[in-house]
C-alpha cells in the first residue's frame, strides 16, 4: 500500500484560533495532475501544496484548491516551507520554489519564520467598475470608493470601502461572483478599508473573496496582500520610509472567526517598486498519511 506524507498548517495566524489552513503533501511519489486534484478535493483544505525536491536548494510546488489548480498560493508557500523545516528536510537558509507563476525566492529563519519574494507587480490586467462589483457584494455602489487591479502572481481586483462596518456587512453573491471572476479571469476580489497610515507603513482590514480559484473567502492570503501593497504604493496610500521600505500590515479573516495578520514589505526607489516580500509563520495542526 503506497502512502504520501500529509501535513496541515495554519498560516499567518493571529492567535491559536486563526490563520488560513493549508495542506502540504510531500510528493515523494510522482503524481499526475488529476491525482493531485483528487487528493486536494479529498483533503478539503482551501489550498493544498504538492512539493517535491528538484535539486540543491530548489523545490517545485503545485497548488490545488478543492476545485482546480492555481499558479501560486502565498499562505501555502508558508506552510510548505514550514513543513519542510519541521520534517528536517531543510534548515534555515535561502531557497527557490518553482511554481507555474515562476520562481519564488524563499527565506527560512532559525525560528521558523518564512518570507517569500513575489514577482514585481503588473497593474490593470482586469477591469471592473463599482457599478458591476457592488451588487455582487450586496452593496450600494455609492459605498465603494474605488476599484483597482494588481498582480504579483495571481490576478486580483481590489475594492476600497470607507468603513469597517461596511466591510463586515458584505453579502457576497457566491454564484454570481464565481461566474463574474471566471468571465473576467479574476482570481480573487480583495475588499478592504484603511485603519491607519504613516510614513513608511499602513494598516488595513481585508477580506479576500476567492471565487475565481476556490473557496468563497480565505482567512489569510499572501499573494493578495503583496498585490494590495503594490496597489497602495502606486496610489500613494502607502508611502516609503527610511531606505525606501514601505510596510503594509493587514488584518484578515476576522469576519470569518479566523483572525490573521499578514505583513508585506516593499522595497522602493523613487516611484518604482523594486521588491515585494510577504512573511510570517505557519503552525502545524495535523500530520498523517494519504493512502493512494
């Protein structure tokens, strides 16, 4: 009987009840894409990462939601490298993760923190208006300040609201949102509002609706936060501080009862973004074997 090691991690958790769940499968036996998809559906985590060793310091990860394969997933990248470290397969150091979205640099510290370096942003890949988006969220269009689009791996549309109370009152229309995202090639819709800002830093509350790739909402999203930080920098809602660093701290998952904190650091030079890094911790919740 053939088995594969499986781990379940909570990534970016603000406390023991929070974080986004990510499954990790050590692909010690090669799998066809259909087999990976079946395993991801059976495990039922928002996203499952299938990781295999390629060469010294290089690992390939394929990401599957319960519905389909996706190019990249930030919270599962944290889970993958936390699992590799916890299982003694890697130590602290620098690694390359090969993904369908390209190569992702990853740093693992001695205390287990994982930082991933995302691709530089691409803006305005997906167009949407407030009149189109607002009804899908159960909102009056007048409550939407602006709609933008940014990508550092996946394709995100961002909806800015004025009030946290409005953010908490969303009534997402799941079927319509899924069809809208599929028609527009949108992976997630990030709905957010500002909490605080200052030179070199900003804080926001974020809800990430992931109808384009899987679950209706996720509690912590690395790729979404990286893209949102870039969008805020472009619109001058996130200003660089000393040395050009600009830090975005996002509260996410609070409305789901899964409180999470995601920290993004941008490197900047003038009006240009030179690097996008998202980091945090992932905590082991379960380990076992999947029987093939």
